[in-house]
C-alpha cells in the first residue's frame, strides 16, 4: 500500500469537490474534508483492500462526515444549507468566458438543486469525484444498476431544467 500522503495527494481535490457540491460552502467543505482526512489517517490501519479500494473508503468517510454534519445541523438549527452561497472555483479566463462560465455554473447548480438528495449525492460522486458506478454503489449502499439508473435520470432531469432556464 502507498503511504497515506500519496493517497491524500491523489484524492484530496476529488473529495473536496464532492463535499463542496454537497454543502455549497467553502469553509464548511474545508472543515468536513479535514475531519474526513483526519479520520482516515487515524484509522488507516483498519483499511482493508479486500473490502474495496481507497477511493471507496475515503468517499465513504467523507459521506459519513457530511451526513453527521446534516444530522447535527437539523438538531441545532443554526443556519440553512440551502441558503449558503453556491461556490465553485472559477478558471482563469477572459471576461466574456468568465461570465459565460458563471452563467453555466448558475444553471447547473439551479438544476442540481431541483434533484433529490439521493440524486445529488450520486451525481456529485460520479461527476465531481470521478467514481464509477461500482465505487458509488459501495459508498452509498445502492446496487450498481440502481446507481446507473439514478445517474441517468438525474442527468436527464438536469438537461430538461437547464433548457427551460
């Protein structure tokens, strides 16, 4: 097995993108990622490649951190996740391209907001975190075919919504 630092370098951006897509708050995403990576580091000895690869393991930890945050959030009623500023890092482009990219991001995020929590989870694991259907199934507890169906239908819904925006 590669040293933990190699896994961190390989998966950090993908885990952050997944968490960011789920919570839509950069500071919160950083906190949840830090918690997930800390737990992974502390429990690296329990990682068993026979049960799945490292990507499945770290994304399961990250997903559990998001779910724990949401459970505590609803209990404490601090603030609404749905009102958090939606953020994705912008690429360095010219002014026109930056505006077009920002508009596209708004349309994608608006379409994603209309999806169910399960659909958003599958979409963010697939497209923002780069996991395949088998890995997503291992992380979510869904069947591989169910993951594929959910992803397909969610993308179709998003396309329809984006055409109507």
